[in-house]
């Protein structure tokens, strides 16, 4: 069938309609299995994997795992052992979940109810595939590509992954980088769609090699690539429209009932009510998102595959009036004793954790810091005096700058070791003297400037704005820390700056020689263990931030900043999560947002609402 013939709309509607009928038919099997599996993932699988991982870290002599430590641990024998031990466990947990859902969806097409215990046995009978030669191939798909694709067919263990914003932001600053970034996204999308029926082929056709299953999937998709993509995306869009519609209707209904009782009450608490209902619906719908997508894929697979190859057996079926599965037969008991309490626990925990953080950081909110990333680049070239002036005019609390050392041991303010991006010269900072660097002109976004020295920036900023100074290393430094501290001393700038670096050793040297300085560790990736870090604050890439990390910083009296937060939505989210500030390119908009937020906002209303019931 051609994509643009008259029957395409009919086929799309028919596929989505069939998927809806199948989900409705096997709703309880899907809901109960996913709810129980998610609870097991949170309470057993994830803690068990974390326990093993932390034990290997301990044996390897690591207190935490961040930045360069990730590479060192990965290349160590303990890193290799961790990979060998945990990879099959992680693949197995993901594989079992997807396999059971595929079995349920397959038989729902024939209106047959399966016994969940039987489906689990069938899934386990195929688990030997993860120990074959295709294990790396399978790990790449289930642990990396599928979560990065993030179209709904995700596991409870690894729901989603994303490319860190700082990576995409840096790549998009150059044409070549932008092309590379788009190419990576295209490859992720292409491979996911090509291998989209791989698990179906393993389970339903009994294929014992994931590599061969992926090849068969590619052959099926090759003939129906665009149709598969269109139907999959349409299903996801309809699902989220349903989520929005349900949220709107429920919020409207509850607010209307409250309005009938007390008009002023609904105006005061409607944002909090919206938050609670949206969060509750989110947990409920996330339980059936994966079954919906798996069901749609199963319908497409059955339309495209050679049904003669399907050989699924040893499955027990149930009927409505005879031998029902235990979970379906006792669904009310399970719902009332397990799933509903668990759902309430997750919702209430989310609310109380968020509100407790807000309560604990009232002073933090009054002192929430806006840090201009490399100055305000809407006013000048990054790290230039003009950019710092822009940060001052935009009412930033800090200007974040980068410091590198030249060939003649002078400290200059610039981010890149190589000057090609800003100065259009393919030379490195460590190969040039300060006099040579001063002859260069930098340009960015229509602005031009010169590369300033650290001394010039400190004199320019003194009494006007505080600085967050990042110490950057290129490997050719000489007395770097001593020179840096001397310049701070000469300008009496100790109380007007904080110092951060991605290199923990240089922070220890700064701490030793200038213990009064406030120092912070930049976390690009990994798992920071705040307890063992002799620092004053963390500067965390936004993909790593979590309530758990924030609470750990609170417990050990360390500040935490997030970089690079460039959307108002994310800045507001981090504000309510309880971080101490953000490093952002959108300085003016961030300042206006934070200044406009008052204690009448819904999180504080939510606190009042919760307190009124206590």
C-alpha cells in the first residue's frame, strides 16, 4: 500500500481502533502486570542493581563516580566486572517486561485471555538469548537506543534517556557541530525504527539470536518504513491528547464542585488541585503507556510479518467464567491492597518531598542566584567585558567566566582552548603569549571584542557584580593555582567570587592554599557522592539534577547550582525543586521570572492545603 493512497487514513484509523479494542480487552492483565512490575522495579530491581554497582565502586576505591572518574572506573578491572555482571541483569529485567506485554498483546488480537504466570514462564524460557553472541547488540538497543528514542515503548527500569543539553548546545554553536548533532539524532531514530520488531521476533518466532532478529525486523520495516513511523507517532499523539483532556475534565469537575461550596477557596487552591490531579493521572497513564505502544506495534507486526514463522506455544489461556488468572480474578483485592496504596504513596511522596524542600529552603528562594553563563551573550561576545556589562545590566547575581593560562603563564578569560570558534584562528591558547592573544579579535552573534585577562575582568567587575570563576585546564599549566590566587589577592576579590572546576584535584589545591574561598565541583556526568566531597557547592548539569541529590546537598550543608538552564519552564522547575541558583544564557528572562514568583504560587498553596488536613 502506498503511503499517500486513499486507503492510508482508513488503515491508520483501523489500526488505532484495533489497538484500542485490544487494550480494552486485556486492560486488567496489562494494568496489573505493569503496576506490579513497576513496584518491583522501584522496590527490588533498582535497589539490587544499585547495591551491586556500589559494591564494585567500593572495591575499586571510588567514593563517587563523576566526570573523568567514569572513564577511569570503566577502564579498570572492576569496571569491566561491573559491566559483565550488571549488563545481563539489566537486559533481563527489561526483556521480561517487554516480552510479557508482547505476549498479552499478541493473544488479545485473537481475543484470548492469557494466564500471566504462563506468560512469565514463556518470557523466562527465551531469556537465554541475552547470553548469546548478540548480547552487546541487544544491550545497545534495550539500554541505550530504546530509552533515547523515548516513544512510549520503554521499560520501567530505564524509562528514558536524553542527550545532555550542554552537549547539544555546544554542538549547535557551529555548523559542523549542528550537522553532527542532527546526524546522531537521525541515526538513533533510524536504528530504533529498523529494529522495532526485534523483541516480537524473538518471542513470537522463537528466534535465538538478537542479531538475526534485528535483521528480520529491518527487512519487515524496509517495506513499510514511513507507514510504521506515521502510525506510531499518531498513536502517541492521541494518547497524550487523551491525557490532557482527562486532566482538564477532572480539574474542571473538582473545581466546579469546590466552587459551589466556597468560591474563594477554588481560586486559592485551583493551581494545587491541578498539580495533584495531573500528577495522579500521570502515574496512572504511565502504567499503560508501554502496553498501548506495544499493542500498536504488535498489530503492525502481524500485518507485515509472515505468520507461518510464528510459533508461540505452552501458553495457558483463561476464561471469564472458569479458570481466570489469579491477578485478574482477584483484581479488586490487588487494587485495594497493593496498587492503589502504592499509587497514593508515589503521589503523596512526590508532593511531600517537593513541599518539604520548598519549606526547607525558604531562605534559599529569597536568595536564588541567577548566574550569567559566560556573561550575558545577548550583549557581547562570551567571556568579554561587554558580556559582563550585559550581565550587570540584566541584574544577574553572578557572571560565570572561564579562565585559561597562556604560553607565558598569564591568565585570560576564555572558554575554548582552541581559538578557531571565536577568533577564527586554528591555534591553541597554550601556544600563544598574552601579547599574541591581545592582537586577536573575537566575534560572536554580530558582536566583536578582545580576549580580556583575569586581572582586567576583576577590576571591571569589582563592586558591580560577583563572579563564578571556572578554572579550566589544558595540560600545559605552570603554577596555575598560585598565579590565580595572587591575582585574587591583588584585587581583594576573595569575598566577591566563588571558584569551580571540573577537576577535583585543582579544587583540593585551591582549598589547601586558600581555605576561605568558596569552591565547587562541576558535575558533567555520573553519580556525585556529596558526603565524601570537600567542597562548598556542586555545579550540576541539568540532566543529573534530582530531588535525592538536592536533599543530599541540604543534609551536608552544600549549595547546588544547575547549568545550563535556558528555558523558563526548567528554571521555574529548578526553583521549586529547591536548588540555590541556575547558570543560564537567558539572564534577563530568568531574572524577570524569579522576581515575578511570589509565595502565592501553587507550591506554597499546596503546602497550605496539605497543612489544612494535618
